[in-house]
């Protein structure tokens, strides 16, 4: 377990201190070039860790509608913060862990893409707008039951209702439990003593809640799904090299992502 303190350099130089907490890590991936076309050409599979984002809703314009956050983008709901967030996060994974990866190892897969079974961890956002097909339900159920670990991010308020409904279709017997902070996923790489201390990047009146779905609903067994309800880690990741949000909050958001991935890779 590593209790290193992150210090993100905002301007652009990339560095890693030689000892815990000694140096800055700067996340800088250059100007976004594909923000308006968020379905990138996926890198070929070669065994290195890739950050898999799940695509959904393209069949339904009401679900694939534009970004509602007011920054002038027009992108499907599943693509929020892509590609900068995914690339910035992979840079942190590359710099801080022994996981073999690189910023370009981010990819987008449909929920029912057979290639999903090559990857142990997947990420999905804005699940208030997510209505998987029956085929996607079956595919995601099979992936989870084979050991896949799903990270759910960027949803709030009444969006929880739809997420629960869709997850009941996928794992009918599954029941989400509130995670309080002592669970293994919050200690798998960084020690996160109080996950609720990370304020959401916007709508600060919201109270973050972390929901977990365990194998056989038993907290002593494997965590299959973790959901960041009333929070949005990728929003912090996307702008961590702009100084748009306070450094300490961006630091903490990366710790969550690293912990989630390390948990998914080791269980």
C-alpha cells in the first residue's frame, strides 16, 4: 500500500519526485484534438492495461443527446470528458504504478463488444441516460460474472433511479450497499480514510455517496461494481492540467481512480 501524496503541476512539465510526496506530477497531454469526435480508433490489444470506456445509446437520439454542462460541446452522454480525462488518468497510472500502460491506451467499446472480455476493468458515465438492450444486458452480466470490475461515474440526483433499474436487469439479485470508507477498494493503493471528503466539482450542495455491488451481496467477497453517485471524478481529471479546479481536489480524484483500477486488476 502506498500513501504517497500527489502534487499535480498545472503548467505542463512532467516530473515525478524520487521519494514519496517529494516532487510534482504534471499531467499534460496537449490540446484536445478529438473532443468533437469522441469515438477514437482503439489501440490494438497487446496485453497492456487499457482504460475502457463503455459506449451506449447511439441507437436512440434522446439518449445520445448533447452535453448539458454548458461548455458548448455536442457529444453523446457516454463521452463526457473524453479524451482528456482518460488520457490524463492513464498518465497518472503510468507514472505512479508498475502497471504497463500509456496515455494513448484508452479505448471505447460497446457494452456487447466481445473484445470487452479481454479487459478486466471498464468505466461508464451518465447512467441516468443508460438503457441497455437485452443483448447488452446479457453481455455485461456475463462479463461481470467472469470477474469484470465496473466503475460508474458522473451521475447525480434522480439519475440513480434509472441506474438501479438497469442494474436489476443485469444482476437481478444484486443489491447496492453504501460504502463508508473502510472497504478494501479505498486502501488498494492509496489510503483514502474518508472518501466523502472529496467534494463534487460542481453542484457543491450534493453529498457524494459511494455505492458497491458485491458478489452474492456479501461485503466480504469481491466488489463487482463501484458507483460514484453525486460525484464526477473525470471532470477533475479532464481539467487537472488547466488549474480549473484546486490541486488538492484533483489529487484526491486521481487517488480514487488509481485505487479502483488496482482493485480491479488484483481481484
